[in-house]
C-alpha cells in the first residue's frame, strides 16, 4: 500500500496536545478483498464481527484489522460502508421497528435518513493505528471527550473558518461519522451510539470525529498555534466565584485599548514583521523614505530596561545583581541563559518588560497621530506573530525570504556555525507560516531594486486604502 505522509510525527504531536487515551484510527476501504493480504501485521478474526468491534480493537488493543463481507455479523455494518446493499426487510422499516422505532413507518424514515457509502465499489475494509504509518488512509477516526473535541474543532476552524454542522441519527452512529465524512469530505463529529458502547466499548464521555486524512495536518497546525496562544487541554478552571477579568484573552478586556491605538482619526497602523535575516530593516527604511512614520519595538525594548527605569528595577530585584554589568546595563547574555531553560522565569521577565513596551508604544502612536492625524505608521516587531500582536494593526506586512536564504544570510552576517543558525531559525515561526498571516508580502530574496519596486507599490496601495 502506498504511504506518503510521516504519520508518526503528526499523530505523536496530536496525541500530546490533545492528551488522547486511544489511538487515532487509520480507516481505508478496499476495492478488492485480496488486497487485505497485502496489509502488514493484519489480523482476521475467526468470529463474526461488528464495525465498532473492529474499531475498538484498533484504537484500544493496538491491532491492525481487516474484514470482508463474510466477516460481518449482519448486513447493517457493511451496508453503511458501501460493501453491500441493504435487504428489503431493513428498507421497509421492519428492522428498526423491532427496537428503535414505534412503527414500521418510523423505522422506514429512520433507515432512509442514514448516510451510506454507495455499494458496488468496495469489497473490504482495513483499519490500523495511524501512528505506525500502516497505509495511506481515506479517513481518520479520533475518539475523545467533549473538551478535547471542542479544541479539535477550534483547530480545524482556525484557518479558512467555516461553521461545522454535525448530525446524530441515533443508533448506527458509524453512519454519522464514517459514511458522512466519506461522502462530504468534511470533518464529521457525533455521539457514539448505544451499540458502539455495548459492543465497541465506547466510554460514557466518548465522542467520535472522522476527518478526511488530508485535513490532519491542518488540524495539527491550528492546534499548535492555539497552544502558543494559551488555548490548551486540559482546560484550566478560572473559578466560578472569582473575578475572571484577568483570565480572559486581551481581545475581550482590551477592546478600548485597541480602539485607542487604532484611533478614530485617519491614522493607519501597519505591523511590519518577517523572519530573522529576512530584511525587515531594509524594507522599513524604504517605507520611511517614502513618508511612513516608524516605531521599532527593538529600540523600545532596549530603552525600557535602561538603568533605574521601572523594568530594570524589577529585573534586578528578581534575578539579582548577577544580571547587571559594572556600568549598570543588563547583561543580556546572562539573562538569556537564565530564561532560555526556565519557562517560569522567562514569563516573569516578560511580565516586567512587555507592559512597559506597550505603554511606550501607545505613547509614541499618540504623539505621531497628534502631529499628523493622517499618518501611516509602520511598527516593526520581529516576533509580532509569535507574540500574537497582529490584532492591533490595520494591516500586516511580512518581509519574506526563503528559509535557505535566511540561513545563508545568518551565516554570513553573524559569523556563527550552521547548527547555531538552525537553532535561531527554529526559535521563530517558520517564515512560510508567517506568510499566511500577511495582508501584504514583500519578497526580499531578489535584488534591492526589485524589493524597492515592491515597497513603492505597497506604499501607493497603503495611501489609496488610507
């Protein structure tokens, strides 16, 4: 069977972020039953089975399993996954009226509502833990509790947002997850039915989502980004009887602050960012020459920790005199080593510096806008996206160079080893990911003249939008 993805890397990270307690299941339909023999480590049961039994053998027992039409206990399961048509006694509602519906008419309506993969194409089904790269699946089944599932939904919605619609036919929930996902090629979440709990051992808190295999990387990318923004599982409790203002994201409590920064005049704030060695300074200087006002977070961050300033005092009181030089300046290399290996201390350092940077930033914006209410203000922030500050700006400009070019420039500029340069690149979001946040992209990989042409075009666009 053809394998194209490194599923182990994707799934291990997803398992860690979601704290999954059972394996995500690789699910694939086969057009020929003989293809089952090509699957490595496959097990075929001697007894008749249900689809939900096979699923639990994979996700909880760590097995690779397969089945053809003759292996199923009844035609219900294989009819849902397209391996056979449904007998007439099922279609007329008789089967459902025995237990699940009041009348045959209700049973018929019930049966007609169940999603099924059209029969005639598939002769067998195979499933395995996806983490082992067993084969390239059609869909992936993930079992998790409601809190984990809403995180997965949020992750899938993060980019190219759309409302998700889910269904529950009741009994035969494999239709809602598996068949519906096959037919729509969209994620499908449902509540495991009575039968899956009785025979497939789904637990009280379990829900199941089927995803097209090609959406797994999208789910992980969204989850990684949300994790960096503090959206994580398990979800911590803020306290029902306490003031929760401080626990809400800034976008809830800081709307007034955002409006103050953006202003109600004709100013326009442009966030300028990019990867390390991408040429942010070059582009910033070009925009400044064309008339843009500039606020540089690197300059502000150095200024707020000058000796005897509040941030400097907080840092020295917390970290001790080991972090200051004879002239009173901070020993940045010493401070970096301390916080690099200690997340708690890094957050403490940020709590001293970031509020002061923000205060100074707001002051500078107001000062510029007071003198020029029509100002186009570029704000240069190397880690703008990493620190989730893009909401403050009317537009975001990303200065782009490929990772290979970044590496070449770093080696030449810094005089460091290949390993050190690689580590510096890994400390930031990949430049390709940053591009996805941009309203405008300046490609700074070619000549300086080519970059200048792009910047001039950007400037004219900003003035027109202004």
